[in-house]
C-alpha cells in the first residue's frame, strides 16, 4: 500500500526537511514516529526538500508498507506522537503510480515581509525589513520572472546537481496589507534558494540597490557569479502543491 500524507510544520527548530548529519530534521521526526506506528523502519519520499528555517502550510510525502491502515486512525497516530510544531493534515491511500516528488505539476511558495516596526511576534516567521521600499518598482520587476527562463542567476544549485536550470513561473504576486508584504510565487519547480534569491532581488530593487535593467540582464545572461541577495529563510512558506 502507498500512503500520501499532507502536513504542515514550523521550520524554526529544524535544519531542513531532509535527513542530514548536522542536526534535527523533519524527516527524522516523521520516520521515528512511523517506526513506532508500523513497527519497522520506513523511508519517506517528500515533495520538497525545504531548507533550515523554512515553514510549510502544505507539504506532501509518501511511504509504502505491506499493510493496510485506516487513514483516519493513522492521521490520529501521527498527530499524537509528532512534536507540536509538525501536524498531519490528511492521510490518503493512493495508487503506486503516485509519487510525492515526480508527480508534482506545480508548487506555490509565499514570502512574508514586515515593512513596519520590528515585531517580536514575527521573529522567525517574517523578514523584518528596515528599508523603505518602492512597491511600484518591485511589482514592475516581478513581472520579469513570469514565464520560462534560465534561472541560473537566481539559485545556488550547481550545474552538476541541476544541469538544466530552466523553470516556468506562472504566478508572481506582491500583496501589501498595512505593514505586511506577501510575495506569492507559483512555478513548475524551484531550485535551491531560488524563491529567496528572487525575493532578495526585489528587495534590492525596492530599496534602490539594483535596477530593473540589471535584473533583466541576470535573466538574459544567466550565470553563477552574479551578485545576488539570498534573503533570510524565516519568511518563506511552502503553501501548496498540485498534482
């Protein structure tokens, strides 16, 4: 049986989703609980390897086991055993053709910016921006990212890891309510730090440190040695995955 699990988490305590040797990960916590529930070691396959400090409102993983479980009870078991900063939203039985990573059609991320007075309650959950930002310039610049582009200038994945760094962005919105700015990006795939570097680039444009012409050049002449701003992970949320 293959089970698809949808979950949310606060990424502040973790060095990322995927298991690694240098700290606590969300995958480690989930697989520890799975072992308690299923009485055997199981590996999960996640849709997105979110980085340290990144949050998710809608992450997905799948796992296989040669036993049938009631999905409602399985969800309850997860939530009864997982730390309180990880919560399972849904558990479904799916066909073996479903793959949490390879079946993805699009992912949506949101980045939250506090452009007002420093807010202690947003510490770890938004980028606290002390610069005065030109929202019109940022919105104009954001339109450049929409469509199919080589995003080599806007990520930290190597060509060895990702030989083809062309991706398609279908949505790029900037919404401001009071002091909070929400940047929403949907695409068919994202490379390491890609959303954070695109947002950091918009911050640079908004504060007058980079021109729209320079951003056009970063897209027209993609390269890894370009100067770019990789903004803090604390404001980044994975909010939706479509299959």
